[in-house]
C-alpha cells in the first residue's frame, strides 16, 4: 500500500465542518463539549444543519448523510471534517461514492487540496475509502468522545493536524522484531465487513492497528478467523492492538477471555505484534494517522509514527 499524503497543517482561524455520517446523535452535552474544545483552539467550527436528523439508528437517510459529507468536501473554505460520532452507517453512504470525480448523479468534484477527516470506530469506512485516494485521515476521537480524553491525548491529535511530530506509543510487545510499514488503523468489526469490497485498501506492507468494543470473545474469534480464511493477514507486516473494551464473556458461559482469543488467532501468524496500546473505545484514544509510515517494535512494545511522512 502506498504512503498517503497528509493535508496541509491546520492553523487557528481555519474552518472545520461537522458531519454525522453514521449513527444518530444522542450525546448532545458531550457533542457540544467536543465542539468547544476545537473552538477554544481558535478554529471556526460549522455544524451541518441536518446534524440532528435521524432515520432509525442512523443520523438521517443515506442521501442526507451523504450530502453532509459532500457539502463539507466540496467547500473550498473548509480545511477539515470532524465526525460527530460513530455507531453505524458510514459504509452505506459510500455506495456509488467517489471522492475525486463525477460519477453518475453523485457529483464529487476534486478539491484544490486534501482535507482532514477525523474520527474512529464506524468512521473506519470513510478513513479507508479516503486512504485509497492517497489522502491521510486521522483515526482519533469523534466530537462526542473528545472531552473525555486526557490532555495528552487531545494534544497528540492537535500536534498531528497542526504539523508537529508524535511521540511513540507504548504497549506490550509479543516479540518478533522491528518492522516498518504503512499504518492502517481500524475498528476490527467495521474493517472485517470491508474485506473484499471496493473500500478495502491493499494490505501490502501494512501495519494494522485494531480495536473494538462490546464484542464477546467468540465474536472477535469469528472476525479474526474470517481474516485468516480470506488470506488478508498474508500481506500484513505487523499488528498493533489497541483496547478491546467491554469484550468480556457472557456471565455463566464457558468462554475464552478476549486476551486468549487474540493470542490464539494472531499468535501463530509469525508477525511482529504489540498489544495494549492506548487507543480505542472507553479510555485514551491516541490519534493514529491513516496511511502514514510507522515503525512497530514488537520487542520493546512501541509504535512510532514517522514524523517526516
């Protein structure tokens, strides 16, 4: 997979647009706090007028959510797109979507520069799709989770989008040496459902960075087994594991633990692996650039993003 191009660094005064491409917005207090954090950095933040729409579990119809993304993407004054929350629905608006050219009735003209796209969880689908166009987004807190991040995590996000280097992340090394590749962060469940679709990037030379939430161990087992059976792990250079939160076994049912599942399904791949890295749901969610060169040291347990990418 080729290295992606980060957008130009953000600076105070830049316009950022807020969209809800996935699940219906519910956490309004946290959402407003997230917006205020960006505004306190000096950014102009404009919220889509249809941000509060709902269509069942979705933040409006596919057409409405796709239009939010289109309006932000085509606005020449917009420098970045902030996703309100995850949930589900991002992959639905990518049907017949193209970032760079007109395709049928879905006009998506090229912009004069790439824009930042920031989010995680269900936003994986949009990040991977944009990455295939050679543009690097950021796997990082959405607006409804940003206020809950510790100061260092928020600063990490701002450091990257404002053009400053990132410190290495420390986890638990499983051994296997040191490898350099293209960092591809994702929510495991969403990523698995993108396998074999037009959204899936090429996994050549990729360091996968995976996290998940509220999936029982047997479900994580099933997801990882699909990767194994599909051959998707064969081109991967290394795996960085974040938090698998609320993935405990159901009570009173015999089960492997989530740690045992990860070890069983990944430990025999002969890949450098680092676990317990501080990203994912329900805790520190350190920003991870998408499609940028990174080094995974499975002996020291470190993940380092190359600052000169």
